[in-house]
C-alpha cells in the first residue's frame, strides 16, 4: 500500500510490538490494519463513547476545567485569525466545548457530529447556533462559512484529504481552517497515538505540511506546542487563582501549553487557507 499523500510505498515498522506503516518521504505514520478503525468511525466509536457528562454542561463545572483550559489555549492561538462575529463550522463537535464556548465569545456557530446524543445535548446549550447530526461526507450547508474548526479529528479519518477537499465547498473566499492534531513527531505522543484504537493516522509537522501542499492550502501559521513544565504550570495556576489571569495570559499566551521547537510537542496547531 502507498502513502495517500505522496503515493510512495510505506515501510513496515514495529514499535512496542505494534506494527505500523511509515512513509519516510512524508514522515506519516499509519495504523497497519485500518479496517477496524474505519468501521469504528461509522459505528462502534459512537456506541462506546459517552460524552454526556461533558456535552450536557455549559463548561462551568469544576470537573471539566482541564477541557476549558485546552479550549482557551486553542482560542488564544487561533483568535488573531478570527474576525468579529465570524461564521464558524465546528467539525466533529464531540463534547461541544468549541461550539458552546465560541458562541459565548460572540461567534455564529454551526456544529456537525455523527452522534445524535451529543447533538441533542449540544443543541440544548446553544442559544442561536445549531449542531447538525451528520457525517462530514454527507454535510450540506446553505451558506458558506468564514472559518472551519477541526480539532483532534483528522487523525480519526481514513481519508483526511477528502475532508480538506470538502472544506473548499464550505469556505468563503479567503476563509481559513483551524486545525489541531496530536504531535507524533514526539515519540511519546506517537506511542500514545498508536495505542489509540480510533486513530488511523499519526501526523508530524512535516506530514501535515505535505498534506496541505497536496490539497492546495497555504499555511498561515503552524507550531508544535508542548505542556508547560510542572513548575511553570504551578506558578501560572497560582497567578490565576489569585486573580492575575491577565498577567498569566500575557506571560504565557497559550497556557497550559507553550510553543516548542523541540521534539516534545503535545499537539500541532495550524491555520491554513486556500492558495
């Protein structure tokens, strides 16, 4: 089998007794047996996953604050590219955190998620926006959007290039796509991603760049972000607890993460637009 990005043959490699395929040209890693994962995408994943404890909340609960911190970090990274009151399509809404909190920040939201339970719960929390029960392959929009938000989704897809091509149908001219995926240039994240039964592909910064070139997108910004060191995280947690959130945000804009040029990234974040 050949790499879906460059069409060069994969080599097979075993990591911690997990057999995987690797494209040395693109630095793309792939789970060897994709059939179970693709079937899971259509059925098993949604039957086994229960996001109700998250999707049924407005994300003010104490138990979901780690999710909120991650969202706020995404938002801080993507915000310079979001125009006021932009129309945003959130693909793979999942817990609903991006849909619900972006709407609270004044954006016009459309979510799409394959799980009818999630969709019902998300819609119960949205004031003006809506979440559609659909796979992206079947999605039809009446109007184009300014922004497409895709966080931790494309690693689950057998053909992520098809999603990026579909995005061209939904975006206005000059529109952007905000993407986050696990950073599998970090060997620890690669091992973690390989053991996730629902991850099909395992991306590095280089493989994402090649994917965007193939699908004819221009990279506006992309970075690896790592978790803050424990000591720094404690300092910022204390600053925020004592009412100095603005100072913390000024010192560390993407708390609880930071941009890294080392191979210790937690995720890769990208902003892309049509060439």
